[in-house]
């Protein structure tokens, strides 16, 4: 039995609110999920109803900080190191050699959009470190963003349980992580050499993309837009197009094909796309 009840009218209000601010589309079947994820916020604020929480979000002096907490509770953070491993094989064997030949200025910018707790950008950093270890003079930066502030805090800390680093090859685990003991539990800390390659920033893909000043060579946005309404997804993909270099690459999740969303990219690998200069 859920501790709070939500009426159909209240659910519709929150559904529109969440869609407007995050792009996430909640179907009617997600009603109990919404209650489960937001009940702790009502309890923390000593509110009795969801309409009272809605009014708090709109009018309370502390509404800005509560918005962040609400979004943290709504958004999911499912990720792992080397997730969809073939993407990183493609990055290492196809994309990076391409830029090695094309980038005379030895400058490379990668954006991990929807980085969750950091496993994806740190995996990217490992691949780049290995590829460029004998190639000096490259200016490489990775930006990792997410709308979930709790996930970003964990990502910045770079501390993972043994179960989390299982997908990391043993050679990389020894090279890029520091193993430590916390009581009876082993933890693995990302070493500073890897941390220094990644800058973390809170960013809402559907509202804050104009705050990015860089133009990107590679964008990873995997298993993020799957939660978006199709119209929002099309808008986000359009912004990726504008923010990518003319020959830039976009990595999407395997369940997020672009064929029915945008003709501004053409496939070059499994859920890997390259920018089309003159889209139809």
C-alpha cells in the first residue's frame, strides 16, 4: 500500500509538469511509479497531498532547490562501465583513427550527455588514454552532463563498489583505479590521471543546451532519449546536429534508432551515426 494517493487530475498535472521540464513522457501505467518516487519528498516537506506539493514547486521560496530534488527522484540512473561494449570497440578502431588523420590541430572534444554516475565518461577516458598514450600533443577534453544532481555527485567522486567495476578489464582496473578497503568491503577509486580528463556539469538536455559553447567531435547520448516524447527527442537530436562538427559522430543506445526521428545523420555502425552536411 502506497503511503500517499494521487488523483487522476493530480497525475495529469504532474505528467505535464515533468514533460515540460525534462521531456520524460509518463504513461497512465506510471502512476504508481510517480507516487513511489515522490512520496519521500512529500514526507520530507510534511505535505499531505500532491496538489500541495505542486503548489510548493510553483510558489515556495525554496522551490528552485526542490525542483532539483524532484527531478533527481524522477530520473533513472542505470549504467555500467563498458556498457554496449561494441560502441567502445568502434570508437577505438574506427572513430579515433578517423580523427587521427583528420584533425591537424590535434584537438578533440567529447560530450557524454546523460552520464549518470560516471561509468560512461570514465570508460571513454580509458579508451582515449590507451589510444593516445604514444601520441603526444593532443588536446582532449570530455564533458559529462546529467540532469540528476545526485548521480553527478557520485560521478565526480569516482568511487565504485567491486560489483560496479566487474565489466572493466583487469589491466585497465589496475592501471586506472585505486583499490582500497572500507571495513570488509573493497572499493575502487578512479585515479586522478583519468579524473582530470572529465569535467562534470549539471545540464537539462531539453532546456540548457544553449549554455554549451563548444562544438563537439563526438557525442554519446545512450539510453536517454528513450524516455522522451518523440517530439522532444527530435528537438534534442536537432540540437546535437547543430553542436557537432561537420564530420562529428553521435552514439545512441541500441533501442534508440534515428531512422524515424532525423535524416540529419547516417549510420556508420550499430547505433553510431555521422553528421550529414546537407540533410534531406
